[in-house]
């Protein structure tokens, strides 16, 4: 019976609501007063506090070109000592030319064993598609299925790379998350102008692939197409193409970015900005061996397929440190050192969308949202009191508990409140009293049939519960689908909606019922004032 509400249930309800109220406190009280709490206030989205949003996408063409360049030395290692061949990595394929065409079958067998992509992260052996073009020429491409998996792996790796770069800039409380299959959204509070945003965009969109390669001084640049491998050579442009001519480099690198252990912005002997770097023990050994074999030759320092500088090797460089100099500004040198410290991205990221929201616009949104919520709550209070009297008071108390639970839970999980999220709060207010309306109308109907107050309330709640549950469950499913499929504002709205549905069902069906049970138990009314 309703009047005999179990004590354990009453205690559980009280504790649940109390926890919600406590978690809400950081949103209404100063931080000094609630510093003992393990959670803080809800973070505000860019549309409420102002800042910048950058939507990045993995460049599939660059990813595929990088893949074939990384595949080339693996093929060389696999064929070494068994099949003589040269390799040419192109943007859409790796071409292997055999010295002895009759070895094509053996070469295909060996290359097929490599799988795809590097380190076998695809988890399948047949990720490579090989085509025998005759005369000892074999074209190697990655299958579509393997490339799609490579894209998924790349976005995960890029997410960590982007996070390291953003953190290294000293940006406060950035929000970085995956969006869709191949996109990353970066939200940075406080950046209110494009001038402040541009340096961050430059850092995020540079792949940061650094290599040291020997320059082939005998090769003529005019005999090679730009940035295409021919006979193990590749012509590259200088970052300052007007001042320095194109040069041909040997495609196999001496040192790669993974060999760099430190990088800081410094100055060269003429006082111009430069980047000082240090190599790890393995990189230092490789660089020392290569420099000792090529004294008097030039080597190129290459960043993202462009030559930054090409100094001459005057003696063996065994110290494991060096300097990258060029026509850098201080900002460019700082960005380059940051990129080298953070590590290269698997592929370049291109900006799909960028927008800046001013702090004043965010403040206007907050005021509008608070005003709308307050007006909505006030109208609901007036309606419930006018339509249901004392029962309306129980509904209003339950509604206040609902809002406390909703905001408290969002604060507890560290959710970010956006303008669509405020819309979700408003919708929750309406949905919460909707359940009470169904219950109260059913109680009124039972009263007309002459039932006692306890019986009317019992039957009203029991009979209306199935309808309320069905309605909330369908809304809950819609919210869950929106959360997992939607992105950005849709996801924020869906999160608030899903939590609001759970809290509104709890407060309307459980909390309000408990309050009514207390009233029936202690007031013992002769009739329900409805």
C-alpha cells in the first residue's frame, strides 16, 4: 500500500536527491565554499563562453602516399638477398621493378607475406593487392578494406598527436574528440579572434614528418619529376624555393622523426631563429655512421617533403645533436620545435571548418538560456498550482529535485553545457510535469468513482505508470541513437535529454509518490483536493 512506503526506499530516495543537490552546489556557490567536493561546476561550451572551434579531417591522399613511402623499405628488407629489385613509391602505388623478370612469382609471394599496413595493425594478411605488369614490374596497392581500417587507426593516432600539440601550446581546458570516421574537433575556449587562432591551426595541420636524407649531387634535378621516386631518388623543393634550387635526394632516410629525443627553439651563429635538436642513442649511431661515410657530401633536412636546409658534412657527427636553420621567424621556429617534440602525425590534417565565437555572444546565450529556463519553470509552477492545487505542490517539489539531479549528474561526469543542452533542460522540465499530469488525471478519475484517497492514489500511479514508462522509453531510445550517431550540438542535446528522461521518470513516479505517501500517512485526508 502507498501509505506504508518502505523505510529503506525512503532513505534511498532522500540520499539520491541529496547527492544531486550537493553536486549542483559548485554551479551556484563560489569555488572557495565547495572546494571539498570531488567535482566542479559544469564546463560551458564555446557557444556559451566564447572561443574557437576547428574541425580537422585526415587527408586520404596524403595518408595513402605516406603509406607507400613507409611500405617501400619494408619491401626492400623482404626482398633483400633473395630478389634484386628497385622500388618507386608513388602517391597511389608502390612500383617494384625486378632485375630478373623471371623472379616475379617469388617476389609476389614474398611481398604478399608483408600484409598491410606497417606492423600488421590491420590484422589481416591479404591487405595488399599485387599486379604483375610484365617484364618484372609489380604494382603494389593497399586494398580498400585495409585502407578503411588504416584510416580508422590513423584518426586514433592523430587524436593523440593533436592532443599533445594542443597541450604543448599551453591552451587551457581544450576539448578534443573524434567526430565521425575520419574527423577531429578541437574546441579551445578563450581564443576570440582569427589572429589568435591562426598559429594553432598552423601547428595542427602540419604533419611534422622529419627525415634526414643524403643529397645526390650527381643527379640533375631537371631529369626528375617533383616529389616522385625514380630509381631510388626523389626531387624535392626547398622551403624557400625562390632562394634555393630544387635538389635530388636518395629516398632511403638516414634519420627519421622518431629518432629525435628533444627539440627547442634557439638561434644560429648569425642570430637567426633556429631549432636545436637531440637524437636518441639509436638515431645518434645511425647519423654518426652515415656522416662518417659521407664526409664532404651534403645531406638534406626534410620536413613534410620539403627541404629545410642542406648542409655539407665536414666531419663525422657523433654527438647526437644538431641544429635546423633556415628562413624562420621566431614563431615558425617555436612551432617546428613543438611539432618535433609532439611527434609526427600519420598524415596531414586539413581544416574542414573553423569558427570563432566571441565571449559577449556567449554571455548573451547564457542570459537567454537562464531566462528561458526560469520563465518555463515559472509557467509550469503556475499551471500545476492552478490545475491541481496541493498535488501540484508535490509535482513542483519533484520537478525541483529533477533539475537538481540533472545538473548534478552533468556536473559529476564533467559534461560540457552547450546551448542545445539548455534546450534539453527546458524539454526535461516539460516532460517531467507531463508524467504528473497523466497521474493526477487518473487519480481524479478514480476519485469520481468513489474510491478512497489511498486507493485513488495507488491505482492512479499503478495504472498511469505503464503509459509513462512506454513514452519515456521511446524518447530514451531516440536520445541514445542521437548521442551515438550525432555529432557536436546534436550530441550535447542528446546527452541532456537522456539524463533528463531518467531523472524526470524517477522524480515524477518515485519522488512525487513518496511525498504523496507522507501526506496521506500523516494528514489522513478525507478526500483528495483535486
